[in-house]
């Protein structure tokens, strides 16, 4: 038996002993077992592989993951921006002249985005579905300006080293960004959604950790 399965077995025993037997509802028991399985690494915590593993519809898999996320403390801004940065770095974001579309499989991040975007209001063409985030470049940068616990663009730029080839946006940033530059102000430097997807992850990786 693998360490992951041993961890899952111990967690299951803890669940059975945590309350009088039979007192948990079917849903609560399902969620407790699912949380234990994901934490142990026995079952993946993303909608598509979870649906395949448990023979669920994608809608049901997403609903379970959303329920689990709602039972956890909400993501702090820095945690959410870090997760969003990793998505920009690793996913196949689709860009157009006016928007970028990012595959979204993290329920906790989606909940954070729902709350932030509800407060900020979506611009025309922007949307948040259970599996895709579609934002204008300004909408994305506006989220960064409203987030707590991350550095300013100029602070992140000062720590940025070894950017391969020093692209045009970086040369312009070094020449124009000041301590008063907001994330929305950087739109004139990046210019397009495609350039934002290329350059922003490097800056945000520093801005969140800095």
C-alpha cells in the first residue's frame, strides 16, 4: 500500500470517528471523503480528471470542488494572484486584440475572482464561467491594483533579472515606470493581451513574493 493510500485510510478513520456514526448527511460524508482523497493525492483535485476518476459529469465534479472550496478559508489576495500567475505561465491562454481567455480549473481561485469581479463590475466582453476566465487587459491589471499584499510594478521591475532577450516592453518599462506607476498604467507598455501573457508572469512572480 502506498503512502498516499495509507494517509487516505487514516483520514477515513478520522472521519468515521469525528462525529456519532450516521449523524453526517450523505453530502457531508461525500465531501469529507473527497477532501481526504484529494489531500492524500489519491484523487486529482481538478474537474476533468476528478470527473473521469469518479465517473461523474463535469458539472457535478465542478460542484463538488466548489463546495469543498467554500468550506475552506478564502484565498488571500497574494495567494490568488500567485495562482493566477501560475495559470498565465503554464496554461494555453487564448488572446485577441481586446481580451485574454484563461482556462480556470481551481475552484478556490474562481470563488476569489467571483467576489473581486462582483465588486469591480465586469466590462463589456468580460465573463467568468466555471471553466474559463475572459478579461480585457485593463480588467486583469485592475484586479492587480485592487489586490493587497503584492508589490508595485516599479518594485517588481527592480528585482527582475535575466529576462531572455530583453523584449521591447521591458526596455520601455525601465525607461518610463516610476514609483507612482500603477498596474493599470503598465497597459501602455505592454500594449496587447499577448504581450501581457508573455511579460506579466515574470513580474508577478516577484511582486507576490517580494
